[in-house]
C-alpha cells in the first residue's frame, strides 16, 4: 500500500510500539468473495508479537462475543435462511454452492408429501 499515513503506522519502517492496535481497512472489490464480505480487512501493525484483540484493556468497547448454544443452532440457521443469509452469500465459491444444492436436495427428499 502506498499511502503515507498507512505506511507511517503499519509499514515496515514504522516504530514498533507506536501503535499496537490493528486497523480495519476497505480493500478493492475485485472478486465475488470480497464483495460478499464487504471487502473489509484487518491490518496489524508491523510488530514482532501481535497482541490478540481480546487482550487490549479496552477490548470491551469494540469486541462482542456471541455464544450460541448447540441446541439452538438449527433454529438460528433456519431463521438466517429465511432472511436469505446462507453460506453462499458469505462465501460465494463453487464449494459453497455445491454444498447448498446438496442440502436442498436432501431436504426435498425428507419433506413429507401432501396428498
């Protein structure tokens, strides 16, 4: 990246302890996956040891942990599907598409027929 402000804080010539926190940056939208993920990346400062985000004293101001009980997984997954959020919308590559088609075929086979 050739931006002076970026290189000052995150580049190879930056002062290692001047800024220990990473930054979220928006990259070029040059693939369907990056478009689906909104093209946001985390850039860490040039340091020997990267500090995990959850170890920053103020991490509660920018991190939220969401725990989903395993017994609720199916219900939440079904609700997300109703809203149009599937693995394909998050990871639009061939493997995701193949998995979703397989799941739909299996679901159609197990649905009771109405007569």
